[in-house]
C-alpha cells in the first residue's frame, strides 16, 4: 500500500468501481474510505461521473458492441457497489492500502473508461457551444448577405443613375447635334444667298454707279419710295434764321433712312431757350399718326430715343419745341424711316465688297434710301474732286432729298 501513500488515486477508484480490483485491495480501500472524508468525496465524484457516462452511453446507442461494453461496465460497477455495501465500514480501522498485484485488464479498462468520460464531457458541453457557434455563424452569414445585398443594391442604383445620366447626355447631344446641323444648314444656305446677292449686287451696282455719275442720283427701291411718300412734304430741315422768332431747327435724322432703332435726335439750339421737349409719333399714314414717345430735356441740343419703341421698316415723325421765357417755339414736323432687314443685309454685303470705293458706297446708300450716309460719301468725292460737275450734281440732288435747299446749317 506504500504506492498509494495516504489517499487513493483516480485510477484506483476506477478499478474499484469497475470490479477489477483484487479482493484484498478492495477490502483495504473500503476500510480507508470509512476514515478519509477527502477520498469519500473523490469516490462520489468518480461514481457520479461513471453513472452519467453510462447514462449517456445508453441514450446514444452507438452500436451493438458499444452497448455490450456498457452493459459489462454496469455489471462490474454494480458488483463493486454490492461488495462495498456488504462491508462493515463502521468498524474498520484507518490503515494504508497496499496493492498486491496488477490486473491484466487494468490498463485496457482504464483507457476505455476515461475515454468515455472525456467523450461525455465533450458531448455534454458541445450542444451549447455548437448552438452558439451556429448562431454566430448564421448571424454572420445573414449580416454578410445583407451587406452584399446592400452593396449590390447600391451598385444597381449607381448603375441605373449612370445609365439614366448617359441617356440624358445622349439626348442633349442629339439635340445639340440637331441644332448644330440646322445652324450649319442655315449658314450654308445663308452663304449661298450671300454669294447670289453679291453676284447680283455686282451687276446691279455697276448700273447704280453709272446712273449716279450720269444723272447725279440713283432711283430708290420701291420700299424707299413708299417710306418717303408716307412723310409729310412740308417738313424741311429748318427755316430761315432771318425771321424774328426762329424756331428750333431739326438736323437729323430728317427725310432719310436709318439703320438703328435707337437714333439720337439732334437740332439747332434757340437763343434764350431753357428747355426743349420732343415728340415722336408714327407717320401720318401709319396708326393715324399715333404719338409713341414724349420727353423733356434741359438746354441740350440732342436726345436719344429709348429702345423697343421703333420697329424696322416703319416711318416716324418727330418735332422739337423750345421754351423761351413764357413762349413755346415749335419746329416743323420732320420724318425718317427705319431700314427693313432685307435692305440692310444688301447694304452690309455691298459695304464689305466695296469698302474702299466712296462712289460705289454712295450709289448703294442712295439706292436703299440712306441719304445722310450717301451725302457723307459724296462730300468725300467732292473734296477729292472739287471741280467735278458730276459730284456737284450729286450734292444738289441729295440736298434736295434731305430738305436742305435754301436753309442754313
């Protein structure tokens, strides 16, 4: 018993409960348990473990062979328990236990028994751990799937937006291409028209220049003739300054065509005038001569017509009144017309073609009723050729058209 020292080992208890411990050693161990509470506790723990192991083996039913071994273990255990119950533990003395021999089956039984115990412990805890691990795995899988779906959803949304944006851009590009194509077609058509107009203008301008040199004037277009007829014939650029009470003298624009819809109306000042008032109306043949604008200025000799009042291709009359003390002196009503877009286009084409020829430009301006501009070109010609009868005749005709004969500038 010296190998056991003072307490029994787990292996010894296992041999005891399995019924493989020799009779003499089993009797000594029983006597030792009566006096040693620590070994009694260990014996109870090992006994409970063996009972649980046997129960687990019975429930699992892993096979016929394993069932036989379980039954054998139970029979061995019951025999050992019966032997322990029959021993008079109360009267046993406390003495050490000595093993006289080693059983041939000891190692095999102990290995099998402890394997079952470890299996019991593992399988007793495994369901909780497995459930926890499975729960964590399922949650992780669900979360990962959610993230993937969310990522795929975001990708689909971004892709959808990108496709929509591309469709919008394609539509805009198609519209721009259509607009550019239309503009290109218009530019090509305009270029063709300009080339045709230039070719026609060259032919026509040569005749106009010939008429200007020969007759001293160019017959105006039908539109210019109608515009001149719509103005009153009594309007002149001014009256003689020899009168006792001179009226304001309108200077420009008078009986001529203009290119802008915001012209500056100019007149000669009247001595002693402290204020001027200007009235602008349609020609007498248009809108019954309706007044469209009135304004008062100080002692200035000009005023600019505001935008959006005048329209291209229409004729207008204007009059200026000077306030001198308590008297109000009125000028004669004079008129002008705004050149129509078609005539203006022909003028601009001719200007580009003959920008260095004052004679060609003078003929072009007279043809389209821009008499004040034609007068400037003829004056250039007269300055270069002061003794030319042709330029003198051109000046006389232009003065007559502008109402400047018999007046002082």
